[in-house]
């Protein structure tokens, strides 16, 4: 059985104080309502990670960063290393989010270096792939996602890859209110699993959790999760409201 995962990517939202309030609220709801059918992960901004780790101590809720550099330390002003993320008590890091690719020039070469470094430092990677609207329309989307995996991730060996969760996030569905239909998402998830099987093994592909991200909300989560190859969600906007986030967790089980 693959692990089902609901991860909240807070992006550049919430001050320290606001994030403490939201984490406390989510922690309470998860404690009271969560039946344990999925792993819950919160990914607040860097400045909140250390305090979030303290607030989540003794709970089953995981903690992740939204990005990392690939070196452990050095003269890289403004950057944060996997070693530093690990040191505050986080266990996960999101790598290759489309906003990083789009606004910060992140390439497949960079995502691979980051993934390699994150795993070497004992972090689990939530690795994002996805096509733009243009690529969906000109029907290159399978090729684009395959290249993101081949060039940006598959340099990891089998053992390293055991620490990877893949997130399919069609760029046209992020923050737009447009969701991929369950069938569209399933088609891509199935394809991603096939590509993983071809590069690694059938068994590894079967064990890899593949999350959907892009305007996932309480009212569309169950339909997406019901698909055979969709193992959870990477949630943006709806993760910023405790009740909405909890209702998505509930839809997953
Ligand atoms: P939204 O849920 O706001 O569309 O964001 C999805 C996302 O980018 C999660 O990483």
C-alpha cells in the first residue's frame, strides 16, 4: 500500500505569528478528527520552520521546506541548505515547484542537484513536475513532464529514489481555480508511474506516492483521490485555512 499524503504548501504567506496560529489550529483539528489514513505535511516559509518544528513535536504531522540550495554551506547569500533545513527538525523539502522554475530560473539540472543534496542530508523530497497551458494545448505535456523527471530527478539511484514523492502540478491549474479533471490527472499520474517503472522497477513505481496539486479543494479532493494513481495532494491556497485543509484531509481519509 502506498502512503497517502496531504501536504500544504504555504508559499510566501504568513508571518511568524500567523503561522504559529495556523499550525496550532491545524494541529488541534488533526488531533481531534484525523483517522490516520494519510500523512499530513505542512510546508511553511523558512522563517517559521524552527518554531513549527517545536509546535509539531510529538504529533504525526510532518514538516517541510519549500526550496533548498544544493550546497551544504558557503557564500550563497540568501540561500538555505538541506543541512540547515534538517537541523531545525524538518523532514521534507519541496523541489522544482513551477513557481521556482518560472520566476527563479530553476532548471532540470538544478532540481537534480537539489534532490541529490536533500536526500544525502536525510530529507525526503516532494518533487514537482507539470506542464504550462501552452504545453497542454500543443500536446507536448507528456514529453515535458518526462524530461523534468529524466533530467531533473532520475539521476538518483534506487535507494535514493525511495525518499522521493512526486507531485504533478499542471501550471495552468495552480491558483487559477481551474482543476485538472480526475481523468486528466489520472492519465498523467499513470504516465508518471509508467516512466518511473521504466527507469527504475515496477515495484518502485508501485510504491511511489504521486500527489496532485492545482486548485485542490474540499469539494474536488475526493474525486481526484478516488483515481487509482493519485495518492494525495499538494495544496496551496486551501492549505492556508485550517478548516478547508482539514476538510481535504477528511476527504482523503
Ligand atoms: P493552489 O492549490 O493554490 O492551486 O496551489 C497549488 C500548488 O502550487 C501547491 O504547491
